[in-house]
């Protein structure tokens, strides 16, 4: 199946959906929108992965296996330990393919806001002090910069492995909104 755009019809009503994109691209927001339109549960994968003090949770793999065995779900396509399983079970991948400039603007804004407001994230975690962007090579801002290109490679590999899988490429938030309100809205009806 060729890569779909935000105006292309879907081959059917998807029930198992992955949202791909760079860190801080808006995957979770888009996944929530899909969940609402299709009335399928959204499982926020970061909440399953991150335990207290940012440690990976021991139950992560089992929980992903359990929810992805269900008949309906939408989640973010991340974490190398579960990407293959999720890709195997998915019926649709929605790729939020934003420019590096857009992603960097979003990740900086989000990280500063979360840090200044001391927002509670998953399992009591908070963004580290802003100065750690200079000392932590895996700081979310640095991570988003250095991994931005990887999604295109993952999507290309997925197209080779599962040529029958519907993949929708959304190059902007405007395209994402138009897809949610247009194609997905019609599919959900």
C-alpha cells in the first residue's frame, strides 16, 4: 500500500493504531484525538515505561503485550523493546513527520514550561533542571535533535516489512487537524 496523505481515504476503520514521530512532536496529543474520534482506548506508553526517578518499569513489556492483544487501542510508537511487537499488531500507523525546526521549538517550549511549573509527569517524575541540557547527552532536547531523522528510517523499514499496512504521513499540525476532522471523522461515522 502506498504512503497515504491527510486527504486519502483509509482502507477501513482501524482499531489498532500507532502514532509515530519524534519526541515532543505531538504524538500523545494526536493519539488522544484519534482515541476520541474512533472511541478506542488511548494507552499512553510513556506512563507504562517510566517508573519513579525515571527508571524503566519492570512490568513494561508485559503491559504492552497485554494491551496490544486487545481488539482496540491507540498508542505512541516508541521504545525499541516494544516497537516490533506494536508494529506487528497495528492496523494503521499515523506518522507525524514534522520538520526539525518545528520539533525543536516544541520540545524547548514544552521542557521549559514543565520545568518552570514543576509539572508532575508519569509516576511522580518531573523534568530535570534546565541546566542538564548541557550535561546530559540524553536530555529530551538533545534527544529530539539527534533522533529526528530516525523515524523516516523506521517508517521505510516498516513499509518493507509490512507493505499491506496503511501508513498516513502528516507533515504538519494543520495536516493532522485536517486528517482528524476529515478522513478520520468520516471513517469513524
